[in-house]
C-alpha cells in the first residue's frame, strides 16, 4: 500500500488564505476644516483647532493563513 493510497489522506486537506483590506482616513483628518459662523449677523469663517495631517495615507492590512484541516 503506497502513501497516496492510504485512507487517512482523504481526511486531511491543506488550507491557505490571503487577504488585504484598507481603510480611508476619517473625514476631516487630512485637511484642516473651516467652520461657518455668524457674528453680529455677518457671516464669517473659523479655522478648526484640530489641524489636519496632509501626509496621512490609507491604512492597509494584510493577512495570510495556512494550515491543515481535517474532515470530521
């Protein structure tokens, strides 16, 4: 009886998975936002106190899984 003809080989399978996901920066985190306001019934603009980060890039995540699985 050869190795490839053994009964246990039917119950063991190799498994591999690879995935990538990304996420864009939150709204307002890339540029400094302006807020509209009124003062004495005249329109104006305020600069937000939270400064934006122009060099921010999307987040990227990678995952690789491997291993045996057995059929029960």
